[in-house]
């Protein structure tokens, strides 16, 4: 292993000691000090040490350094806990780590993925500490940080850990740092900002956060929320627990067709009352939906006007969609997935309409194919019936032929037999006739 710059090591260690002291002071509640958590086993790489984590995290597997087992066991020293032992959250979520003597480092293998090894928690905890020292609380997208800041982050991590640095590895680690920093900032907002006035939020400075930075962060949150409230002139009535995809699925099951954005807009802001009337959340929503309806209703258009689709009417009334937000389409939809690559929001939903039309055509073709298959099966059944009837007729014809053959054979056999009774002569026949006539007269 390469030697460590002692001057930088001493300076950074002094900074970490100050940060730890501040965190330790904030973790005391009453006279009882929380017990520090230690790790007894020396970190070693094992495939069983992986646990499920956030998808944005990387798979971190820690193996022992270059020193031998004897020297490692003698040189391993316990350090104060930077995580659960002192009751902190966010970047400080690691367990107590054990470090090697100066000149040795832990070998870390970073694999792109979403699992973190059991011993990789120490590396994650150290990463959270480092990014808090180098970055402000409001900073996002660490991949866009200045090169000097990114080099400082990786330099501090390399003081304790060693891994194969590649551009892809650095990118994955920066993405992981961004997710960690965002989660920690969200935790601070929910605990120290939400539900309070601006003055109360500024006074509630979280432990380990600079008061001036916290004031700046509160100002950003306050101004951003004011702008969002000013622009929100139409209230959504379905609530956050009702998913648009659930509404679409229920609509398809009920009406057997796809749901367009006009209908999603109406379902989210209008309620059908039992008496047949409608109740809108505000007049602005009702006016916009009426304008969409007028644009898509053929009877309200001129004779020479081309029909307007529901998607085009929605975009014309609501305006073009902005990056990261496709109205009434769901959180998973983006401009690229909705409009297609290179289309953008200026296409007025042309790409999505084409996709819907192709899907409708595909459904129609499937229905036609099913009808043809049904008709073909019916024709096949009729053909089988005709074949069976033809077989019966053929059998009857064979029976008739056999009977005719038997009759012909019988006639031939009968004709071939000789006659046993001789025919009487003419004279005898005349006498017999006379006698029969006389007998007839005698009877009279």
C-alpha cells in the first residue's frame, strides 16, 4: 500500500474529531450516555455478507488489507462509532469500524448494483461523513461538482480505503453520494422544518449543521414552496394515495378502452353527485375542461374544421409539458417516454397519439383475427359434418351395391336351375279344357 500524507491525515483527523465531538454532545440525553457499538469480526469478503439496499446504492464488499492475519489482529484498533451507536441518521448510519495501522488500508470492491455487504456499512458511513465535510446541505447532483471538490472527496476516502478507481466506478459512487445526501436532507426537513414557522425552523438547527447553511436551506425551501403554492390554481381532489395508474386500470376494466388525459383531468378535479350534477374543486378547472370539450366536440366546430383529438385539446388548453412533468400521465412518464425521442413537448402529443392509434389498430386486428378464427372453426365444423354425411351416403351406396350384387347372383342361380315338370301336349290340354267345361255345366 502507498503511504499516506501525514499532514493531510492529521488535518482531516482533527476535523473528524471535532465533528464526532459535536455529534457526541448532541447524542446525550440526560445523564446516561449511549453505549457505543463495535464490530468484533475483521471485515472479510463473503458472498453471504450482502443485504438488500436502495437501488441507487452500490455493492460494496470489504476485504482485509495487505497485512497478514497476525499483524492485522494485533494492529486493528477500535474507533468511535459514527452511526447507530450515537443515535444519528442519514450519512452516519454505519456501525463502528475497525481500522488498520497507518500505512494500511481496507480493500474495497465496488460493483454496480443495489446491495451493500454487511461490512460495507463502514465504507458507506465514511462516505456520508466525507460528503458532509466537502458539500453544502443544499447541493445536488454530485457528478456536476467542481473537479477540485470531487478529488477532495475521493482523496479523503482513499485515506482509509483502497479500490480500483475507474470513470464508471466514480460515476456510480457519486450517484450513490447524491442519493445519500438527498435522503439526509429530506430527513432534516421532515424533522426540523415541516410543521413550523420560518423563524422556528431557522432556530431549530440540526446537530452537526452550520447555522448559516441551515438558514440558507430554510430560505430556499420557503421561497420554493411559496412559488409552488402561487402557481397551483387547480386543486387535485383524489389525494396522494390514489394512483393515476390505478384509475386507468379501473377505467379500462369498466369501459374496455384506454383513458386519455382529459378524462384523467376530470376524474381528479370533479365529483359526480347522486342527483346527477357535478361539483368541481374550482372554477378554473371547470372552465378549462369546458374549453377542451368545445374543441373536441364535432357539433360545436365548423363544418370545414378538422376534428381535434383529446390529446391535442389537452395540450392546447393546459400548455406544453415541462421536463420532468407530464400532466395527468403518472410519475413514471417523462417527455421522452410520452412524446418519444426527439419529439419534445412541442409535438402536442403526436408521438403518444401515434402509439395509441397503433395500439388501437393492433386491438382491431386481433379482434378481426379472432373473428376469422371463429369463422374458420365454424366452417371446419360444417366441413366435418359434410364429410360425415358423405361417409354415411357412401356406406349406404355400398350396402345397396352389395344387395344388388346378391340379387343378381340369386337371379343367375335361379335361371341356371333345370325345369323338372314337362309341359303337356296340345291334345291333352284341349281334352282337359273340355272336361273342365262339362264339369262346370254339371255343377250348374
